[in-house]
C-alpha cells in the first residue's frame, strides 16, 4: 500500500496545516502495517521541514506542485476544463501510488483512489471574509471532491453536518478524524523562567496562539484587556502567529491601531512566529490559552493546549464545545465582558503545574487512537474500491 500526500504550501504559510500533517504522520507511524509506505509529494521549491522530521517518509518532488511553474499551469488547464487532474494522476501512477489522501480529486478516469480532506466550511459561514472569486473556487473544489472522491475526511462532527448542508445529496462515506496535536518533547521544553526572560513577560500571562487572520477575532481579546484595565486588573495576552492576512492586508495594522487607542498596547504582546518548542513553552507556562475565533474547523491551537492539559477560554462555537467540553470556559464571539470575566476568574486561581507523566500518557493514547482511525478508514476505502473493481 503506497499512500501519497500532495503538500501544496510552504510550512510558514499555514502553520496549522503543517502541524496537522506532522501529527497525522506521527499517528500513522505508530499503528500502520509494515507494508504501508507514506509518500510526501512536494514541489521543487516547496519549503518544509517534514522530510527531516520524518526521515521514513518517501519524498517525491515535481514542478507540478510549484505554483506558477509551466507544469503547474498545464495542470490547471485539465483541472478547469475537464475536472481532471490528469498530469498529477499520471505522475502518481508512475510511482505506483494506490491512494491519494487529503488532497482534491484526480478525476473519474484515474485508477488511484482518493480521500479528500475538507478541512472546514468557513466560506459558507463567514462569506464576508472571502472574495467572490475565493468562494467560487472553494465551492467548485469541494463539489468536485464530493463528486469524484471515494469518501470525504472531515475534522469534526460539526463539519460533517456542514458537509450535508453543502452537499445534501452526498451519499459516499464521511470519515470524522478529530486530529491531535504534535507531541511535547519535555527535554527541549523551556522552563517558565526561560520563557519569561527570553520574551520579557510577566509571571502570569494568557496565550493566544492564532495566525492574525481577520476571522480569528483578536479584537475581542484587546477589548477584554481594556475592560480589565478599567477594573484595575492587570492582564497580559501574548500572541504568537503570522501577523498577516492575505485576504485583508490592512487588518493587522488596523488591529494594532485599535490596541493603541484602547490603551493596552503594553498588555497585548505580539511575538509573531516563534520556534515550536518556544510556542509549547509559552503555552505550557501560561495561565490559560485563549481562542476567540469566529470560526474553526478543528483548532490546532486548542489541540496543543489540550495536550498540555491547559485551561481554555474559548469562543462559544459548536466545534469548540465538541473539542474541549471538559476544560473549556466559553464566551460569545462579540462578548468582551464575558471573556474579561473568565480572565479575571483565571487570574484569581493558581496555575496548575505541568504534569509531564500525565501529559505523555494521555497524548500517546490519543495519538494511537487517531492513527488507528486513519488506518481503518483507508482500509475500508480500499476494500470497497476492490469490490467495485470486481
């Protein structure tokens, strides 16, 4: 069994996606049969640390995956004109690929099975954050995945319901895979003192580890800080993530202007993209992790916090309720006062110590369960495909 993953982006452009695949590859490696070979398909110019992190991966590089390369343009002709990724299908066939996982369709004439991953339906819920062209592209891609895929992978029960709303006549299998985070290497985890010294932080702070995309709703966190300041409560929010939204390039500057106008620019600390071990250290030693997002498919930052057994202050989304029912405190996406109340309550409580043994044991159990789900879904897909071929 040769299973390919086509990696369409650079790590830094979508850290959540990069971490998702790192988690999935770790899970597969834990439980997959020895006969399985995972193949990572990259562009010649794709920048990713995954091949180094997982040396057992077979890596293929092709200009078909390099955006704006002549080979990439040739792919787009067949994709747009014939709903068929003929060139990529031929390339994968030459390398004896049995199944393409987590990518879009290859076309009805391809002999390679496909399991597309529809990571979320944000364009359906928050169209105001998307251009008409982006909505049209995503809608067509999702419809083609439903039409040509051998099944669909989604990351939550909430997304499964969105799928049935998006494609009410869909009848193929829908596989829910609630992914887990990357592991914690405690030998490399910075201490609380190291983190505070390195980033000049107070003893207690909150961590908001989201990219600065407009739908992530950082403005609500700024407003909560301003309300706490009015109450005489000093709180600090430390933000990590890329400070840029390609859909709204002006968003970050406007957000920082709002922060200054609210008088909390000294309490809303933007660190940008930090090394992953530092991100885990910032999270591990925080008072709580905040995610005020207006929409999530299945939040990687919430999963990271769950792995570290952190308290979570979350926007009241159905998927957040599904993802963190035990250790979450919830607030409406427009209710800064409720978030401020949760922050004040958290600061009034001691921060639990990092329990390395409990974190490691829980993580290994969840990782293996995630990997076994994937193995079961792929096995079922190939079994059905074999039966149909007969």
